[in-house]
C-alpha cells in the first residue's frame, strides 16, 4: 500500500517536473531550433511538440510579401501586445521602421525600402531595447508584384512618351485605397540613381525624395494632373517612382505605409528642352551613353548564349525563364520587342559583371536578332531580376537594369531614331555555341529514363538518390510509397511522393504530394512555403516558381533545373542538367556521358547492364538508398518518422510485382488498350494494371509523351550564324539554322556579284560565296578595262606572231640563197 503511494507520488513529481521544464524552455532566441523537451522549429506544429510560447516569439505575419520599395503594412498573427508598448521593427539587423498596435492589440510593421529581393529576416521590439521576436519578410521585384498592390499608371505609353511630338495632356494614376490607412493622402515623386565609380567599392545606389505632386488629396483611389517640366537639379533624375502615402507624413519621410508605382522613365517630368525638341535631347543623351559604354568593361563575352529556337528556350527551364514583358501565354504583348511573340531571360546573372541575357523569338519559333529587327534579343549590363548579394550596382533588382539598359533604349530608339548606337553595345547573341541541357525523368510507378535515354523500372519503397553530383554540389533525392488501390488496400507498386534537393550551400527545397488531389506542397528548410501571393521566390542559392499547385520548377546557380508535376495521383520529376555535368552524375537517373551502355552504375561503382532482369534492376535501385545522415527530407508527422526515419531507407520487406499479366477479360483491358498505345505503352499498361487505375495509367502515358517532347525540343540545332545583307542591296530570310535559305538582291544601278542564294549547311557553314553589289558604272568600267586589256593583248600577240613568221621566212630565204650559192 505504502509502496504504491510512494510510486504514485514519484510519478506526479516527475510529471510536474516535466511540465515545469516544458514551460521553462522558451522559444525566445531559439526560433528554428529543436530543444530538449519541446521544439521551436516549424515542424513542431504538425508534430504537436511546440514550446508553449512558440507563436509568441517565432512570428507568422500577413501579408508575408510586398514591394522592395517598402511601405507595406503587415500584421503579426497570434500575438497580443500591450497598448502602451512601443513597437519597433528591425529588418536585416539594421533598418528600423516604426510599428504600431491596433485596437485589438495586434502588432503591425511597415516594410522598409530595400535594395534586394528575397526573404529578409526581421526582429520586433516592444520596449525599444530587446528584439526578441523573429520572422521573415518577402521582398518582391516591383515588376513581379500583383497589380492590386501598387499604383497603376493608366495609359503607360502616355507616361513614358510624355513630351515627345503629339504626346501630352492629363496623366492619371489609380490605386487600391486599402493600401493606405488614411482619409487623405499625398502624392510624391521619388528618383533613383547610382553614384560612384562603376564596378568599384564606392559604386552605390540611391533613392531620394524629389517633390510632392499633391497634398491633402482624398483617398479615393485616383489622381490626375497635367505635369509641368521640372528644373535642375530635379530634371537630372530620369528614373523614378510615384509614392502615395498618408498626408500627415512629412514630405519625403522614409519607410511609411505607402503604395508605389513601378519604376519608369520620367519623361513627363523632364526639363523644358526635352519638350521643345525631344529628338535632339535624346540624341545627346544617347551619344553620352555611347561614350560611357565604350569606357565600361565588356560583359558580352561572359553572358550565356541564347537557345536557337523557341522550343529550346521554353524547355531549358533550369537556365531560362519567361520574360514577363513578352509572354506568349499572356497574349504576346511585347512593347519593347515588336515582331517577337515570346522572350526569355537567363535566370542567373553572369559571374563577374552580373549581366543578364534576353532571348526573343518570332511566330515561327526563330530567334529575332537586333541586326535584323528593333525587336531583337538584347543582353543587359544589369540583370532585370538583380543578382545576389544584391544591394549594390549593377545588382539591384529592376532599377539597375533600368538605368543601364532601358533608359538608354529610350534615348537611342524610342525618343530618337538612333538605334544603331544602342545595338552596337547590346547586340543579340546568336546560338552558335548554345548547348542544350539533357533531361532525365522519374514518373509513374515509378519508371526512370536516364539522361542518356536508358529506360527501366524500379519499384522500391524508401528514399533514394535520383541524382548525386558531388563535384557540382548537387543532390536530388526521391521518396517512394506504395500505391493505394481504389479499394483502399496497398498495391505491389510504388509512386514518387516527395523530392528533396539542394546545391552546395543553398536552401533545401522539398516538393511533396498533399492530401489534395494532384496538389504539391513546397518546403524550404523543412518549412512550408506559400505561393498565394507570389509565384516566384528568390531564396538562398535557389529560385522556385509555382504558378499553379500542380507544377513546381526549381532552378539552381549551375543551371540545373527540376520540374515537378503532380498528375494522376503521382509525381513526375524531370531533372535538366547542362553539359557541365558531363561525367559528373550518379544515382537512379544514371551517368550522363552520352553513352547509354554505362548509364546504370551501382553505388559501389559497378556498371549494371540495363537489359538485366527486373529483380537485378531492383537490387541496383535499392543500392542507391540514402541514410538519415545524408537525408534532405522533412519528417514532420508520426507516419513519416515511423515509415522512413526510424525504419530502413530501403524497405526490404516490400517486394513489388515485377511483371503484370494482360488479360483480355479484365474489365480494364479494353479501355487500357485505347489509352496505352505507341512508344511507352508498356509503362502505361504496367501502371494501369498494377494500380488498377486508368487515371494513373493515363497520367503515366502523358508524362512519357511530355518527356519525349522535351527531349525532341532539346535536340541540338545547327546554326550558321547571322548573314549581313550586301552593301547597296537587301536580303530575304532571317532564319540562320540548318536548311534555311537566304536570298540577296541589289538596289537599282547595282549588279550582284557572288551567290544570289546561300543555304545553311549541316556543318554550320553557309554555301556559296560572299555576296556583293557592284555599281553598273563600276562594272562597265571594269568590263571596258577588261575588254581593252584583252584587245591590247590580242594586238601584241598578233604582232608577235607576225614578227615570228617574218623571221622564220627570212631564215628560210637565207638558207635557200646559201644552198644555191
């Protein structure tokens, strides 16, 4: 009896002690960490082991993103503040903004003006001294921000051409009134410039308040005005943005709640001389820019070459992404590239000068070159999307590009007709040295097609290396789980359910299936990301794009790209690798070296022939299981912990069906035969029968066809390079790929010399000879000279022959006389 009471007392004391420890372990100063008793890591929510004050110190905010220009009001969720508290929000450990507490005790911060995009850490102090609450804010490129969150310049063409011949009148802007918590607002103009010696440590960016357009304006969401030309020094600012904020703020006050327009050329505010003769003013600016460019380093040699065709450009998703200013999916509104239907930008900036590359294509899929059209592809001294570590020229997102590549286009091409200056420094890159990436895929139940084209099936259950490239720092891992049949039981096949990846010191990105049909969840360093506000995320060492829940694209600095698609209850993962990965890869997607005979290399270095039995291929795949120490995956549920973390990485107890029997009497057989046909039909049939699902079988068929289409699009294309028209002549044809023909003609008064038609040959050389146009007069003189020379030569020859005949006759006569004598 006494023993039981003592035991019970010890249990109570232990429980009280444990509870005391839990409450004693705080998340203050420990966000992102897993503590001894509880957790301050994001996974604690689903694992239900968060420390009691997790939400008090590890903050969740709404909205979580806004323009890099600042001024967005965001609310701190799950925390109640004392109304007497003084709230200060500190971003990146240095930029402070004044927060406030609303009537419900909720804290609010105002995002600051930043010179970078991506996730920005912030801390909050409620006493002005201790910054003990932590969160992250997503700073967004102004061009990628949803229009509902910025000031809209109505009739953008009028704003950008204001003051040029025929363009004037009243300008109008609109905004969402909820963006500024005020009855009355003021409208200000802010300017941007970059000062100091280019490419030196003192080259710095600068935003500055210029002047107020209107104060005490009712916050009704619109403002119209007739702009007046400005005077120096204001007129020297040629790039800027309009800001709308609370009228009670002092003019030019930094980091207040506000809405901003996109950055734009300030044609409407320029000096009077621009309005008097915009062409002469712009030409002068163009010539000064031309002189500046001649003294700046040449960045063209380090920019990536453009893909040869539109199909290649859209398939090479690891290195190129749609240019939002010319998107075929959005009607091909290509303001700066007339004649083009789609443009892409190189995702990564060049290594030394942080330059960008843009590639544009016409309706035939051919690249448009500036040598042929004003709408051609152009490289950029400043990458439009900026470049890590941002903050300094020419890496500041958006505005650096505007200063060095867009304003100059206005000077030379749009406000004056002097494009030849611009294209001298921004010539299109052709595709003669472009090398397409190679694609490998894991799809269906699951099947694998390696980078060199070998296909096989591996139906293991566990976590495995899809790609391992140690010298490049790239790791891509896949998790598989048994397929669920319609009756709820588990089939003897598996499906890809999650993918985890990183490159060198990048964030770890994980993409996994959710309970919602064909929806994908994306995690960064084990914490779920939201794409509800932004489809493009700038992360540490990686970019992620997801415009719909079924598709995710991950892009790394080496040019490696991973496309993940949720389809038919399974995942399909395509990995694209540039040629720099040649002989660098191992794993389930094979050794990439253009030799399919040695694709399957076991984890101990033995080449496994791809025509081996399914059982031996199964053993090969099992050897590529990862370990807990090398795992990149998140284990944030009891199921994942028990099934994958505390269990073998390759489940030896799971044996798949290595083959399936096609039975014409099977109810699925007839419909299966209709959808499973042509190349890859075996994959489709296997998945239909193993999963007893036409949906999964059809998804496998679609994934296979999609992959083969990508492989076709990425086939090498021969380019012979640009051909110039002859001087005093023309050419027809602006395609320079194998089989293309270019014809030449001459202006009136000129005659064609050389080839009138040249064909791009399979060796990358043009047929025929260089074409020239020669003047009729010159030709007449040349021909006359030729005929005269020929006549003179004929006369000389005739005289010589005549003289030789006379000499022979004389010798003959002399001989006769001699003989007679």
